[in-house]
């Protein structure tokens, strides 16, 4: 991962290539195992996969203080 490319992209600076951003590939464990040739998912496997894909920036969300946002009427379906 290139922290410099990720931050330069956020700050709209020129970069040597387009930054690669990832959100949900961690859910696709069989794909990660196939691409890395690993036998199990662990931190080294994930790092190897991100290196293969040249991922620069990871982002995610969490449920925050309330946890179940659906009961507050504040939920979306991302597909």
C-alpha cells in the first residue's frame, strides 16, 4: 500500500498513478485465497493480496454508539 499516493489523492495532488481504494474485498475470502495461493486468511495473506492489487487506501464504516441503526430508521442497503 502507498500511504503517500492515498494522501496525495485525498489532497488532490498529482500522483504517478490513480490511487486504488477498497471497501469490501475482505468478505470475498475464497477469491483472496485463490489469488494469493494461501491456505488460510490471516494478516499476512491480506497484506499480500493488497500488494497484488496495489491497494492504497482502505475505508470502512462501523455502527457507532447505537449499533442497530435500522431500529432508528437510519439504514441503507448498499446492494
